[in-house]
C-alpha cells in the first residue's frame, strides 16, 4: 500500500513540475482589447 501512495505522489509532483516548465517556456500573448471607461465627476473631490 505504501508503494501505491508513493507512485501517486510521484505522478502528482511530475505533473506539477511539467506544468511549471510549460508555463515558464511558453510565450502567452496578453489579450489586446481597448478598454475605455467614463468616470463620473461625483467621484472626485472639487
């Protein structure tokens, strides 16, 4: 039973490591959309 949990933990660690390597090596483009928001004058002190 101990070997079973050791194998499960190893798979989890390998998955986390692989995901971390993937995120560090892939160039993910940020979303490019223009955001324009009008703020009312009431929110700013005079």
